[in-house]
C-alpha cells in the first residue's frame, strides 16, 4: 500500500511538472508563431505541434519568415514532427535548396529572383521587357514560388508533384518552374494591366487553376535552363548559376540593401533627435505598419518607407497598393545577446 501511494504521488508530481513545462513553453512562444499557428491549424494539438516546430527553427536559424511557416505547415500534413524538422533544416542549410531564403532580410531570395529575370530575358526578351516597363520587379512577385514553395497557390493534387521535383532537383527546379509559368501565361501577361499581371504571376486569380498549375509543373520538368544563354543544346548544369548570382547580387541586390540601410540610419537619427524611445514591448520588434500583426517583408518608398508585410502588400491594405515598387525590408541591428 505504501509503494502504491508513493507511485501515485510520483505520477501526480510528473503531471504537475509536465504542465509547468507546457505553461513555460507557451509563455516563451513568440506572438508571430502563435498567430501563424492559429491561421494554419484548427485543432489545439496540431497548433502546438506547429508552434514547437517553428520555435525550433527560429532558434536554430536565428530568424523567421512566412515562407518557413507555409512550408512547415504543409510538411506536417504528411510527415511527423521529427521528419518535418529534418527536411526543413536541410532546405534552409543545403546549398542544393534555398539557404538564406527564410530571413527577414532575404538577400539570397532577392538575388535568385533577379537570376530568374536574367534567364527569362535571355529566353524571352519581349516578355521580360513587358514586365520591366510595367515596373514588375522579380522579388515582388516571385516570393510565392521561391520562399513559399507554392504552398498557398498550387492545388494540392499538383503541389505534391512540385515538391517531388523540388526535392530531387533543388533550387534549379524553382527556376524551371518560373520559366514554365512565364511561357504558359505569356499571352495573358502581354495584354494585362499591371494589377492583373501581379494576379497572374502570383497565381492569385479566382478561376479554377488546377489544370493550369498541372500544366506548368509538367512543363517545368522539361525546361532546359541553358536555352537562350548562348550554349547550344544546353542543359541545366551548363548554366553557371553561381556566377549569375554573384553578378545579380552586386548589380541589383546590394544597392537595394545599401539604400535601405541608409534609410534606416536616417530614421534612427531622426528618432534620436526627437528623443523617441524605441518600443520594446513586443519581442518581435518591428511589425507591419498596416496590419500590426505580421513581420514586414518590404519597405514601401511610395508610402514613406513604412514596413509592409507580404499579406498587406498583396492585398493593397490601407493607402498602400500592390503595384507600388517595394524593396526588401532591412531589419534594425539588435544589441541583444
């Protein structure tokens, strides 16, 4: 009887300890992760699993982005938590995939967006010029394909095929998919106004797009990235992606990041002169100026360089319009250890 009573006491003690650990875990969970979990899953069990996974990734990589959240949610539909964690770590670490895409300051993503633009211009200069004349910078419309891996824009029956090809071919498949999408939508893109062009490129139109997306994924598998770059019969491996990346970063991305950094310094000096104290109440720091919920992906010069999240940019929230040319948001340096 004494042993039984002791066992019951130990069990109660273990339950209380587990409950205490869960409460501490909830208290430490960043608000952005809690909000993403609420938007992604309905059941409390799946939300907790999703939060644990995202918190691990945030701590492991020291950064967070909506693209990471989209991909994690999709993977948890078919993989258990340890398997999803292993895949996500590899995607954001292995040079074959998308390391550096899931950052506040996603310079790697912006670089690859301009790499895609260069490949497109070599293959279809007419369409590339049409996009340019309408002010469509590649990093303002390619996020859904590159950082979000099409999770929110391709129907599930074709999303699995997309992921199969991506896991096999890595970042090269993202370029193939982008080229295939452009070829498939060229007719409409050449006739559309700027707003409609954004809808098409982000695959956000309301019409049934299952057949269209299936066709784009199938076409992507046949795309040879070397075509149009001066190599007869070139395959993907004949294209020196790393050399193009270096060129695009130096000529396109670095100037944008430098300009954003200078603007940040100007704002910091202005705030210091006014004697404003930085608001440290929210552990995520800067938030979207329009919804005050999500972390910003862009700064919008047309709106006074306010920080804007992807959702508000795409929906044209407030006075902001999704046709505004935006730049990648540069996060303030942190003095925290």
